[in-house]
């Protein structure tokens, strides 16, 4: 494929979805979001096939057994994964870059898959969004209002383990202020993508 696979990862609540949405809004003709699958229930406003492919536990496990996933992980009692068909279908639209928002384990599994796949080898670029502190992350998760206190504590414990793996990523983005975070992310994306660079005028 001519485009790149741009992966954004990091702890829950660090602002990955907001960053992805801004990139997609600014590069609508260059960047296409890969919709991943999950067994968790849709949150308010989420649409099947747009935000996630929402599957039952049985459907998800059935697809795993069929070899339909590039990577899949269990995160906080829910299954998440990236289906192979997302890359096969995108191969027909090679002028697009692909954007994925996935957890740290999923990003690691995807990198291993890409390293052994001729279509993806050398075109995957990964970003780890690093929270300024665990306390700041806790505040964000609390304000988000989608998790109870026990779930928040579990996510914070997971975040501490994920932060230790940040050096596995191509680029570490220390999270500060939203606009600053996005500007740094966009600059890194532009440095990686040939599709998004302005065309030279002869």
C-alpha cells in the first residue's frame, strides 16, 4: 500500500479519540479511520460501524477462531480487535492513510503483524500519548463520566503499566494542553505521510 498506517495509543482517558477526530476533520481526503471491533456496549451517541463494530461475545470469539483479526485483546473485561478486512479493503484505496486508535497491547500486536506482512512492513508509525500524571488522568476519567470508581481505579492501574511501555512507540507525545497536543501530533503525521504533504508546483 502507498499510504501509511498511523496508530495512536495510550492510556484510557488521555484524549486519543479527540486527537483522532481532529486529524480526520483536517485531512478528510487523505486519512481514513479504521473502525475496530469490540464487545463493550455502545456509549451514548456511538454508532455501529462508525465508532466501532459492536459485536456480541460469541460473534467476536467466532471471528477470532476464523482468523479474522490482525490483533485482539481483552481490556477491562471487554474484547477489542482490528479485523484483517479493514486493511484488505483499504488496499483498494491506496491514496489514503489509515488511522487507528487502539490500546497499547493492540498496538504491539499490530506492529508484530506489520513487520511480518509485505503490505504493511515499513509503513506503520505509532504514537504514544503520555499523560502528564496519573492524577491528571484520574481527573479526566472522572470528568468523562462513563466509568464508576472501581472501573477508574482499574484503568489507572492499567495506565501505569502502559506508561512503562511507551518507548516501544515511534513517537511519544507528552500531553499538555489540547491544542498544543494536536499541533505536535499533526506535525508528526505530516512528517510521516507522503499523501498528506502539499503537492509541489512545477
